[in-house]
């Protein structure tokens, strides 16, 4: 068994779906220390008095500084009954490793750690660091963001960051993510005046006003996409009134909308657009919103081209530069250095029977190794 595969299995065996990443991070740190890394785990306060561990480990000095960004938390495995093999047993069957988090993204983390170790063992120069967050999925303390703030405050600088999120739809080599769409959640409350449905002239129906507003918001596409991005999307995710009576006009109605926007917009420009439509719509509304991440795009630099060449060399596939998918910690890293994402395949992530082939794990390790070599060459 290769070192990368063995490390994948060890990491999957730590049950990190319940804000309990500490032991897994300790284990990874002990493995990295044997290869010459130094580092420590920093606890960051999470809601409800919890603490979430985040690992920063670094090796080498001088020259360029390469950062790998990953996360050790995983989404819950749900009811185990649907799994072919227990989700935290890391069973390998017919060349496939099953386990919660193997693809998203303990696998990418293990592959990078193994590749970095091999590079250092070969006497390679340059500085390599790993920042492994304990909170990418939940409870959203933004571990990577807070860690980078601290690292930057103490003078750490990075030349390039590779995020190891699973970037490939089916086969290793298909996609390098060079950007991500932004994400904003809108919460709109429509205020009316309660009353009897038989006397609507004495009431104001907040649902009617809300429906009119939602129709306006969904009427035309936000844009047609641009060179690197698909069109932005707007999805109404819930409309809630909670009215149990059939003869009462309620006083309030609520809707939530999730907008995934491309680099033609910012969270603020979306808010302004919505506010403008609200100002013209009949009724009285309150708009609340959460900008989960801004859209970003990394330029195709020589480092990105080196990664592309490493992917092609090992996988035989010319990767496409893509911006598809949801948000990731790359949205935090982009404030500090150029960042792209490349990792395992994403067809099984967050699903029952999450898995990855042993072949892909070996391929990704080799790609990371080739990239590290060319990055410092
Ligand atoms: Zn992930």
C-alpha cells in the first residue's frame, strides 16, 4: 500500500463529522513532523463555546513559498444503513476506498502530504506549508480565514496556494478551478395588515405583494455569463407564511433566495439591484442578507500553467480551467495570494458511499509531486 493511500485510510478513520477534528489534525501533524515539518494546532472559538482546531505546518526555508489548503471536517454520514461499508472504516474493495470525507477532502490532504514528504526526502528546496482547517463545512467559524489573518499578522507570505478540494467531475485531470462564483442568501419579509378574507379591503395581503416581488426578481436572467463563468443563478429556496387559517389574511410573509453570482457582480451590487426592485414593488418589505462569498477569478499565471502541465503529464488529460461549483476556502485565500483548486473527483461528495479509486489517489499524489517539483524548479 502506498503512503498516500495509507494516510487516506488513517484520516478517514477519525470521525470528524461532529466538530472533533483535533485527533485527526494531531495525527497528521505527527506524520508531517517525521518528514521535517514543524507546526501546531490553533483552536479558534466557534459558536456555542466550542473550539475548532486548525493546523498550520511548514517545512523548508528560503525561495518561494507554496501553500496547500485543505480541511479535516466532513459532513455527517447520516444513517449508516445506506453505506456498503461503515463510513469511518476506510474499507478498500475492488480498488475503491469507501469513507466519509475521502473525496471531500481527506484524500486531497493525504495526497498532498505524501507528495510534499517525497519532495523533501529527495532534497528539494523551497518552503512548503499546509493549512488544514477544522471548519470548512460547519459550524462556519471560517477557520482558514481566521488562520490566514493570524499568519499574515506575523509576517507569513505565500507565493501561491493550491486548494485540494475535489475539482474533477469524473476523471482526474478534467478541471482546475481558477475561480468560484459568489454566494448571497437574501431573506425578504413582506409586511401587510392581517384581516378577514371576506373583507380584504380592510387588510393588506403580504403574500400577494411578495409573489409580485418574487416574479419581478425571477423575470429575467441576471446575466449571460462571461469568458470564464456560466450565467449567475437565482433560486427561491423557501416561501413561508405559516398560516393555518383559511379565512385569515396574514400579517407577514417570508421568502429566502440563494443567488450564485459570477465575476460580473459583487455581493453589494446584487443587494443594490434587489433594493432597487423592492423600491418599485408594491408593499412594504425588509431585506436581510448574508454574503457567503464573493466571486473571484485567478489569472492564468506561469504557476497555474505548471499545475496544468503536471496534470497533463500524469493523467494524460489537458485540464480545463473552470469556475463551476460552490464556494470553498479559496475565497479567503485569494486575499493573500493567487489560488487555484485541484483535487480528487467530486461525484460522490456529501453522498452515501462517498468513495474514490485507489488509482485516482495515486494519480493525484503524483500530480501534486510533479507540481511541487516544477513550482520550485
Ligand atoms: Zn470540501
